[in-house]
């Protein structure tokens, strides 16, 4: 299973929380690339729904990953 920002972006508006099968259905209905569907199909079946993309792709970049200190910027 390989996630990229581009592939993960197809799940931005998914109906969270959602289980694996709901996410696959959403991806198919919204025309996500086949790689997204393959990644979702490759996931482990769990009874608990996923709350967000961060639970699917543990390395999903968050806003904090792009944070920088504007005050320390030299002009």
C-alpha cells in the first residue's frame, strides 16, 4: 500500500468516520483513481470505523508539518 498526497486528497471529503467498505464505496462513486481503491482494499478489516485519513496513512502530513516560525525569518 503506497499513499501519496495526491492519492490521499481524494479522501479529503470522505464521510468520516467511515469503515473500509464505506471508503471504497465513496472512492468509487467520486471517481478516485484505481490506486486509491487498491490501497483501501489492501487495508485490514476492522470493526471500528476510521476517524480520519491520519488513521489510514500514519505519516499523513498535518498543518504542523508545514509550520515555520515567521518571527525568525531574516529579511
